[in-house]
């Protein structure tokens, strides 16, 4: 009978508490176990970047719910859901009011093509009287573009962006490029951050527009 089988028979014959002494020391056995567990096939699979991101977001969400709701977690979930709905609504509104042109790296699409400059300036005056500075500034810039179009210096095209108009003015009236760029930046700010527009911005828009028209008249 082979040695391994003999060892098994001897261990079975021994009673409780009479198990044979281990063949190697505890430290050696521990090292052997660690060596086996360290093998690549026994390691847990590494978590992907996306999984780690979800773990992080889940932890942040859990802490937020616990911090807001305290011992009533449903209150925290209600707050989180309401915040998510509000953020989604803001994103939808921004994407509807601000459209980037695929043909221009910078700028917003310009609407209202074909209106006379006088109409735009009449709208601007009404908005200024009402304290609607954002709308007033936008109308002043549109009046400026309509003036340049009436002089044959630019062509108003549906869907053309502020960046494209800036390029056209730079080529048609190089001396007005800087002033028109400044007026256009103010117009774009009126799209991006309406709360930052005030009467001083509207006055600056009028001043820059006047400089552009002086150069255009030359």
C-alpha cells in the first residue's frame, strides 16, 4: 500500500484529539497559503474605470441622502430627485436658446434675418424702457448687422453664426474688425449669462456699433 494511503488510514484510526502533527511549521504554511492566493487566476478581477466612477457617485449620493434626510432617508431622495429634475430643465432650456453652428467653432446662430435696422432699434428702445437690458443689447447688435447688410458689406443668411459674421466683417471692413468683435462678444454674453447684462453693457454695445458704422461709411 502506498505511503499516502497509509497516512490516510492512520489518520482515520486516530481518535479525536489525536490528529497527526502538521508536516510543516505555521509560518511556512502561512507563506504557502499566501503564495497560492497570490496566483493570477485566484485574484479578483480589477474594477473598470466606469465601475469605480459608479461606486464614487453611489457613495456621494448615499452621503447626500443621509445628510439631507437624516433618519428619514425618503426626504433625501425627494430632494435629490427634485434637484435632478431642475438641472435637467435648465439644460433643456439652455440647449433650446443657445445653438452652436456646425460650420463655425464659436458663436451662436442668429435669427430674425431680413428685418430693417429701424425695426431692431425700435425694439431695443422698448426693451431699454422696460429695463430688459439683455433683450435691448441683442436688438442693438442685430440692428448693427442689418445696417451692414443694407450697405452690402455682409449678407444675412438664416443659421449663420456670430463667429461667421465676425469673419465676414473682418474681411469686408478690416478697420471695424476690433469694434465689431467687441460688440459681438457682448451679444454672445447676453445669450450665455442674461443676469450679467446691465445698462452699462447696452451703452457699450451702442458705442461699439457706432464705431463700426463710422468705419463702414469710409
